[in-house]
């Protein structure tokens, strides 16, 4: 029993950081809250995992009525996060719209956040 509790406590930071898995072609709802992790600029974010294939171009769209969204694609998580590309207002209005050609097949992270520290609320995100 103690081993299970210890394993859960060790895995907890990664579980809190990872929002979930994105499925290409599906619109996925999310919410940024004050309890979510924040970057060095104090912007709260959700990290989503997605498996992508090399030499394919992907489009990531993030929409919100609650805040000005920013979408970032990268590899790794937490302190081992490496940003590859990002977009703020590439969609209609203030929505984010990023197109990225994947250099190698693997797991990528899509970081959903707002432009400011007070950016919290509901959003949708889609990879296609």
C-alpha cells in the first residue's frame, strides 16, 4: 500500500502538468485556472500531448472568448520544455492559429496559455 501511495506522489507533478492527449481532427475543450502551472512570466498553462508524424504539416487552432489565447508547440515538459514555435493572433480576431511542419515522428507538447498573467477561463484546441 505504501509503495502505491509513494508512486502516486512521485507521478503527481507530471499528472498535474499534463492536461491530456489531443487527437488530431477533434476539437477538445480545456480550461486554464489559477491552480494550473505557470511559466517564468507568470502565465498559467495547460500542456497537451499529441503524437505527430515527421514531414507532415499540422495546424493547431486555439479559441477562447475568456482571454487572448497563445498556442505553443514544443517537446518535453516542466523544466525540460523546449519551445519549437508559437502563435498569438494568427487566427480570426485574437484566436491563435499555428502551422508547423514536424521534423521527426514522436510525442510533442501543445502548450495552451493566454497572453497575460490574468488569462484564465475556457477554450477549445484542435490539431489537424
